[in-house]
C-alpha cells in the first residue's frame, strides 16, 4: 500500500478532507466511494485516478494522514526536550491529552466504536507504531541508540493507547507529575532501559 506522502497534492487533500467528513458521520465501514465523491464534488473517475485501488487505498491514506497530523503536533511539543526523561514524559502527556480531545476520534467512537477500537488496537497498532517510530525515534536518538529509541517508542505507544481505552485509577497520563513518577519508576532513563 502507498505511503501518505504520495497523496499531498491539493486535489488529494481535498478528497481526503471529504472522506474524513464522511467517516466522521458514518464510520469507515459505512462510507462508500459515492459518499466521498459527492462530499468532494468530484467524479468517481477523478477520485479513482487520485487513489488507484479505490476505497481501501483512500481510507488507508486517510488513516495515515490523521496519524501524521497527530505525530507532527506531538513532535512540535517534544523536540526541545533536554533529557530522555523529559522526552518520555512530554510524549506521554501530550499524546494522552491529544487523544482525549481529538474531535475526529470522538466522532468515530460515537458513530462506529468497533472500527475506532480496531484502529487503536489489532488492525491499527502496527500502523501507529510505524508512524510513531518515524516521528519520535530520531528525537530519542539524541539520548539512546536507535534500537533503544524504537523499543521505547513502541512501549510508549502501547501504554498511551491502553491508558486511553481504559484509564488507570492510579496513574494519570494527562498529568505531568503523575506521568513523571511513572516514568521514573518504570523507565531507567539514566541507563536508558526499561525496568
């Protein structure tokens, strides 16, 4: 499947915006190409030319775009971290807060909770980890090896998703102090390992 980077022209982005609107209203499973074409005011031929492979390719590009937007925003909040601990804490807090306030995710959870859960668990975790790794690993490599950075990004991604889906009664990942205590207890940031 193509990477989202292939779909950045104004025409592609316009169709993706229309698709997002349709998905917010109906969920991924219920959206048809006709719905997207109508919302984009584009012909089927135009949409298929822009997204060869049709609906599946277009919806995958939409998922990729949403994740890239999410991680671009996250990276802007963490790129000046001055320690591994600070990077981990800020990553967890910002990611958690963004998930909690994501209007598109909330709309999808309301219209198609099963699909939203799938995108955050079984079918979506590999995609999330791949994109998180691309965005965050280079920042973490200032403090640890590429292998260690990739491992930490994967664990952080899984922790944040798990916390978002079933919040803890003892740890608040949207609170910096609570998250810092957690990171200090379970990540040995001085030796760059997970306890």
